[in-house]
């Protein structure tokens, strides 16, 4: 037991995990996910191509079952599962993924719609003709071979690769700590750039970009952003924009957007589905139908649009909100000298050129050794034919083949290789004609040897061979460029007003923050019934607006919410609205105290806010227009423990402020400066242990009264003429006689005429009372009893009149009525 305990060693989990994960990371970086800079292949791809080549599964041979290839690769070189092998086979056979395909698959190899390939038991494959150029001469010791996973066979560490495949087909992969994203390029352009680099190793990037202007995707499209391409070619990182190719056609009375090319690696089916969603949800007006009309002749997506619609607006919206346009980020990471490295264009070209020099050198040495061997043997055979009788006699006198070879070496001075060739010489070779052929062969071998030696000794000849082979590949396999390159990125501008489907709607906002928009049809079907509200909630505003208009909601914390009408939830008249926090998040203690519908931000209208600590602020409406509105925006800078009690919006000239202690102050709006949103206001009224409960802005009218309501259930109306107009920051005059034995507070003060209806909120619910039923009294009276319940607040009730066919422009006076807010502190609407 003691000896067993002595064998136990303690390690920290951090040490074990670090060491194990380090080894795992090294493996997946070097041997799984990142391509080699020389042949542009990942290990699984290299093993597939090598195994198929060794099995003679080439373009000039019949197809073989994919299952056979998968099993062969898995059994000999890649024991990591059949699915990873078959997935790699499928990808390098898909013409919409590869700029140059390496596998010719007979059967279903998937689709650009994301459909999977048929199982490997159903498909058949063989190498394409250009794939042979990757493995060509591999049997001539051109690359280093290493033992496979079980040391039974040898596999290549890299393929000879007769063209720069890393650039031509690109690569996409994710490993531990590294990822790579290299776009495909045009074969002919890459070969031209490689030849340029061979001829001029110190050439500038501009010279190379003239030959390779940018990526060339198998799906075509348009690449925008030359600056991003230059950055990527310099550093390995860069960003470009890839957009679809399209045209707008008019056929008779129909107008269509025809899309013929989409960005690389975009799923066409998902793209069509997204456009269809936009059509169904009416996120933009004008799309009638979306159809995928692709067939074996090519890709085509057809979008039918209304003839009167703005096709440029629709296209820009789709480019911005779907994968019709994508951002492509270069991240050119490759394995160079067994290490992952971020590489630029020159790094890739230079690494390939060095690799080709090594391949040609090794191949030339192999060919030279073979040629020298053949020359040596041919010399021996010619010598043997010159002394044929003696050679035959020596062979006949020998005991066996080995003895014959030995006798030829000893008696005539042949080498062992020559002796073996002579012993195996066929009798018909003994004719004079064959001797002459041998002499010709010997001369040819001399020339071949001289040529091979020249390649090895002369750098210029080495480059000539390299360029010649590249030119031959270009001549046979190069295809025209598919992707168009544009220098500048086109800015997508969308006029939101044009994008929105214009519709007249009814917008309802409640005091508790519930909001909805209702179609005119739903409103008309309601037959003047009340809209649905929660208990003890009331309507803060009902507005006739258009979906292109904007609603501003003001909160007690000095913030406003900018809400385009088209983004307000579309509900039925008899349905409860959605809480404003579902659109823009507000704080728990934040409440809505005012609403402002806006049809034109450029009108000279002012927003006036009143705080409970006696601050007033006026700002022009245009200051409230913003382009980003995902969170509350500040409209007044509040002091600690202060809050806004109400807002008013108009061009009226008179201000009347009321306090909870029963004081009222009347002065002109000209005394309040107009200032920006990021500032505090100015002093509105002089308070002494008191708070402001409301502020009203109005024009003098003989029909206007100040209605005052207290928390004890008392109320009265006072003529405006009973007050003296003074100046800002005064204490004001008493509105109601103080009763020391039964003190009361003013909870509501509003200016309205005798036709108005007031809503009074009490502890027992909401009750309505006509303004005309409230008696007219002087400033010194205590008021008349309205209700026995204690009153919490009061507001003016407005109903939405039936809409007229010829809608008149709203007057400033009507705007004033819409935004009169009291106590809890409210806004109201156009009658």
C-alpha cells in the first residue's frame, strides 16, 4: 500500500489543462484547420487528392464511388471520421465554393441554397484535370514524405502544386486561437503576378495590384473598396464590401429587379426567404412578389415591384438589410515553416516561388539521376554489342543470372548496373539497327543531362522553366474574371420617410405608458366605443397621424422618447396597447408626463417644460430631431430631487404657473429665453416651501377660465381677468383662500372653456365632470365641493372627432389644447 501511495504524483489542474490543451491546439492549427502557404491545402484536402491520385482516380479514368475514396483516405491517411473526409470532398467539388474545382462529382453535391450533398454511397467522384497539376511529379521525389498515422505508409507533407492554389481558391478555417479567411482569386491573374514577381523580386505592390486588382469569387458579384484590398495585400487584414449584381427591367406594366449574382458564401434560399419576410411584414412598401428563378443555366432572383415605387429605395433597403450586400474581412493566416502566420500578398507569392524552386530542383535531380543511370546503362549495352561473342560466351559459361552478372563485371569491366541490363537484354536488340538506335539514345541522353545540369546551375534557366510551366497552366485552365472591382464603397442612403408605407392611423397613449397605433378601419368599426385601458389608467393623448410622422413622449426625469409612428405596435382599437418599455427601455420610476405628435420638425414651435422646483425651459422643436433613438434622450438638465411636472408646446404668448400651495403666476413667454437641450432652465416662480403642480401656455380669450381643483374635493373656475400679469420669478397671487383648520393642496390647474369635460382621479377610481358644472368664483373663495372622495389628480378629457375628407392643418391654438398637462401631469389632444 505504501509503495502505491509513493507512485502518486500531484499536479495542478491548471498545469495539466495547459499542457494538454497546448498540444491539442498545436495539432489543430498545424494539421487540421489552417492551410499551408505553399500548396494552399489543409491536411485532409491534401490526403484526399493524394489518395485519389495513387488510386489512379483521375480525370481520364472512370468515376469511383465516393464511399471507396472515403474509406481509402480514412484507412490510410486520415483516421478522423468519414464525415470530415466526405464534407471536405463535397466542398472542393462545389463550383460556387471553389474558384477552381479539384473534384468532379457525379451525383448530388449540394447546392448554393444550402442543401446537403447525397450520402457518399450514392455519389461518384474523380479528380479534375487541373487537380493533376497539384500532384504532378509527386513520384519524382519533389516533396518531403512523412510516415502516416500508423507508420505503414508515406504521405506528402505538401503537394508540388504547379500554381499558387492558396490565392486561387482561398481558404476558410477556425482553429484554437487562429482563424483564416482568404478569398479566391482569378487563376490567370495570379499566374501573371507570380511571373512578375519571379522576373522582378523587388516589384512594388502597385505593380502586382495592376495584375491582381482584387478577389475573384466563383459567384461573381461586385467588390467595392480598393483601400481595403490594398490593406489586405499589405498586412493580411482588410475589409471590402461584396454586393450583388442586379438590373431593373420594365416588361409591359410590370417592373422587376433581377438579381443574377450574389455575394460569395451567401445561402441563396435564406436570402430569398429574408426578402420575402420583408415583403410580408411590409418593412418597405412596393414589393409585390419574390421568386427564385434559378435553373441549370444560372442564378436568378426576380423581385416584382409596383410600377410607381422607388426602385432605388427598395434596392438600397435590401442591400442594407439582407445579404444582397455583405462585408468581407480578409484574415490571411497560413502555415509557413510549420507556424501560423498572418501573411500579405508578397508573403504568399514569395513562399510559393521558393516552394517551386525546391520542387523543380528536386524533380531535376531525380530526372538527372535517372538520365545518368540510363546513359550509363546505354553505354554498357553499346560496349557489350561491340564484343558480343565474348559476352555471350561468358554468359553461357555462367552458372546462373547472378554468376553471369559477376563474370561480366570481372572479365569486361562492366559495372553492376550495366551487367544487370546486359543479362536482361532481349535477343532482338542485337541487330545493327538497334545499335544505331542506342547511339541516338545516348546522344539524346547527353543533351537531356546537359539541360538538367543547366537548370540546376543557372538561376535564369530555373526561372525560365518555372515561368514556362505557369504559362502552360494559364493557357489551358485560365478563365475570365467573374467579379467586378470598384475603387470606392458606395454609400447606401435611405430616406426613412420614403421607405415607410404611408397610412393615416390613430395613435393612443395612456398615462401609465401604454401605446398603440390603430388603423382607421379598426377605429371606425369600434362605433365610438372607449379604447381598452387598465384600471385607473386614462388616455393621455389620441392623435390622427400618418405612419411617416413622429411621436415625442416626455418623462418626469427630463428625458424624451423619439418614436416614429410606423414603429408603434399596430393593434386593434379594442386591444390594450403595449407598454412603452417594449419599444424604448425606461427607468422603473420614470413616467410619461407629456406627448407631442410631430409632422414637421422645421416648424417654429417651442417646447416648454416646467419642473416641480420652479424651473422653466423653452427649446425650439427642431432641436428634438435625431437619427438614433434606441434609448431615452435628455431635454432638460435637472437638479437633484427635481422632476418635470408637465410640458407645453405652442407659439402662444402667455404663461400661467400654479403651485400646490395655491399660488398662481402669470407672465409673458418673452421672459423665458430659448436654449438648447443639454442645459438647465431658468427660474419660473419664487417658491417658499411650495412645489409647482402645473404650467399652462395660452392666448387670452374671454371664454377661458382657470379651473382649480384641490385634494379635498373642492373646485372652482376663475376668470383670467381676475389676475394681474407680472414678470418671471415672482411669487404670484393666491388662487384660493387658505383654511387653516382644514388645509388643502391644489392638485390640478388648467385653462379650459365651458364645453370641456374633466376627468378626476380619486382613490376610488376615475370620474368625469363637465367644466360648466364647476362654479365661477373669485380668487378669495374656497371653492365648491365637487366630490366627497379625496382627489389625486385631474385632467381634461378629449374625444377624437370624426375625420374629415379634407383634413385641415392643425392651428397653433389646437396644438396648445393637445398639450395641456396637469398634475401627474398630462397632455391632451385635438378635439
